[in-house]
C-alpha cells in the first residue's frame, strides 16, 4: 500500500498550471526522488502532500486515507524546505530539540536526548551541538536543518532540495549520509531535486516530473538506461 498517493491532482495559480493531473505513488519505507526542471511542479507537489496547498481537483491520500479537510499538523508528515527555518541564536541542540517540544511530537526527555544524539551522529554534527546555529557554516547549518526534520517521528519525510546550497564536495558527502540514514530509519521519504545525479544516487525509485505530470517512473536502473 502506498504511504503517499496523489490521484489526478490539478493545481493552478492564476493562469499557470502547476500540477496537471498528477499521479504519484510512494511506497512504504522507500526513498522516492521526484526529479524535474525548475517550474515542473515539484515544490507544489510537496506542499500539496503537506496540506500547505489544496488541490483544485484530485485527491491526496496518506496511508490510504483521503486528506481532504485534514490540517497540515494532523497529516503526520515532516517537511524541510530549501530555505531552512532555524533559530540562529539558539544552539544546534535546541534547534534539533524544538520539534520534540511541541505538544504534537513531545517525547520523554531521555528519549528525545537519545534521538537527537543518534541523528547528530549520523549527520556528523555531534561536536557542534552547543554552538549557536548562526555561527555555523552553511554546510553545518544545512545538516541541522535536515536533522530538525529527521528527528521527529513521522510517517513520511518531505525534503525539498535539501542539499542545494552546498558545494559539490559537501553535497556528495551528505548524499552518502542521507542514504545511510534512510537505511537506518526506513521512513518513507519523498525527495525533490532538479539534479539527476542526485536522484540516481539516492532514489530507490525516481519519478520524472515535467509540466505538472509524471512522465516516467522507475528504479534507478530503469531510469538510468533510458535513451
Ligand atoms: P518546481 O518546484 O518544480 O520548481 P513549482 O512547484 O515551484 O516548481 O512551480 C510550478 C509552477 O507553478 C511554476 O510555473 C511556478 O512559477 C508556479 N507557481 C508556484 N507557486 C506559485 C505561486 N505561489 N504563485 C504563482 N505561481 C506559482
Ligand atoms: P511544530 O512544527 O511541530 O509545531 P516546530 O518547533 O518545528 O514544531 O515549530 C514551531 C513553530 O515555530 C512553527 O510555527 C514554526 O514554523 C516556527 N518556527 C520554526 N523555526 C522558526 C524560525 N527560525 N523563526 C521563526 N519561527 C520559526
């Protein structure tokens, strides 16, 4: 059964069609990359899943349940946008901890500490946890932002170009880390990128989106060997 399903989703902004009858299935536990050029409708797809945009028509299903009328906070998905919303004056630890302090995700303190410790280790930021986020490098900040998403228990992670601000070397390093995290957590992930190298490196499956439609879906091998 699909964790995330979009059925014939249409979304327009004025005269611009962002999603044109989009069909998408993301299976439980898989790392699914949505790959397409700028303006193809990737971010709109994520926002629609998260409930930040409402489809003009069509349906969004999470674990088979129609999300019509379900508020973003009640959808159980965790999202990371390109512009990372961090608290610059708070420590990296507090930035990671804040989602776990909200009523919806509150965890017992010991469990929260353990979760934060594990995520920090996976992301290679254990030694930075006491530092204010405003004094970290770009790459370090991006790790904290990712950590903030990955730390909360969620039925799916929605990641919007999370590596786009990094230089090539860091990007490659973090790809490997993301893969490791996926292997450990097995949480369904919908990952948006315009970078085919990234999609091929990360995706269990890849969906190619163009002009608001999925034009191709397959495993890495299936997509790779397309002429
Ligand atoms: P992508 O993430 O693939 O770059 P988007 O989902 O952001 O694509 O955008 C899809 C289309 O919808 C683009 O043509 C974009 O300009 C348009 N669009 C997205 N958001 C808005 C908005 N808030 N207002 C008007 N047009 C928008
Ligand atoms: P949750 O989203 O689960 O309630 P968060 O701690 O992530 O928990 O967010 C709490 C609120 O603080 C949200 O409304 C979020 O948008 C907001 N927020 C998060 N980061 C910042 C920031 N850097 N500046 C201002 N508001 C923020």
